[in-house]
C-alpha cells in the first residue's frame, strides 16, 4: 500500500494512550514522532504493542481506484487521497 500525492507519500495516523503514531508500511512499524517531553517511540507491527495498535485500525479500500489506507475503526467515511472519491469504512 503506497499513497502518493504530488510525489510525496502520506503516512496514516493511529492513536494509542494519548499518543499519535504514523503507520509506516515500508518499515513495518508504527512510529511516534519525538516531542519536547519525550523521545520518539516505535512499535514493530508484529510486537505486542503493534498488535494493540492494529486492533484499533481497519484497512479501507477505495471502490473507484483501489487505493488502500489505514483508518481508525471509528471512522465513518474518508476521501481517497488519490482520486477524491468517498470511501466507506
């Protein structure tokens, strides 16, 4: 799954215990950016923390162009970054 938007790839976000994590499919991990209060954090997809994050996600596929994206389970619908069509999740 690779998102492109004018040559740049957009990483999806998920949330766990008050922190946002980027979903990096190329590296196979969830990554939290560092902030001024704590260092960056990451969890491999196959780790126990990674499994907790995956349990909060689903993969939505655009029925128009087939682009996939990771979304929070509570999402009700999002626009496809590639073609702009609404994707029902």
